[in-house]
C-alpha cells in the first residue's frame, strides 16, 4: 500500500510578516517619520536650503534678530506626537506658527514656510528620506 506523507515546516516568511503587524513597529515607524519632518522644520530656521521656498525679506525695521526668531519659542516648540496607530502630528503650539507657515493677508504676513510642505505635499528630499528610514526599520523588523 502506498503511503502519503506530509511534512510541515515553519516557513521563514510568516514570522517576518507577523513582525510587521506589531503595533509597536507601526508606532516606531510613525515616530521616525515625524521626527524626520520635525528635524527639517527646526533646522529650516537656520538653514535656508531646507526651506520649501525662499523667505521674503523682512520689512525695514530695527530688529536685529534672525527672521522668525525673536524668542525662539516657535522653533523650539516644534514637536512630534504619534496619534493612535496610523497618524503622526508634527506641529508648533505657537499660535502664530500657521500665519508664518502659510502667510496671512489679514495681518500682512507673507508665507515663510519652515515645515517641509507646500500644497499639502512634502518638499525636497524629505519624502525619499522618510522612505529610506521606514524601509530600514521594516528590514530590521523582518530579520
């Protein structure tokens, strides 16, 4: 009589896929992406090459502080906050941050964006850097 035998082995793929479903991994990925955007925003105050677009010059004044840096609160307040399992928020608690990022015709403030976003799109190499960082996290998790 012929026999049928079946051998089951633990495969290499299933544990790697399960590792990618780990909520801690998702949180780590969100935190990494947010931290990268935060870093660009903070550094844009001092590094014009990181700004999404050149900033218009300041109106003539006696101010000696660098543009958009008076107390430093807006720049220093930029922070990252993971929200749930599928979102990350990067922002500044300074009430005037949005007026400087987007401009305000009401207050006569031209846009001087420091967050690496224009028209709801990431600018410069931020998107590629996020991709690279997240790919690295995924590769390490799947090992």
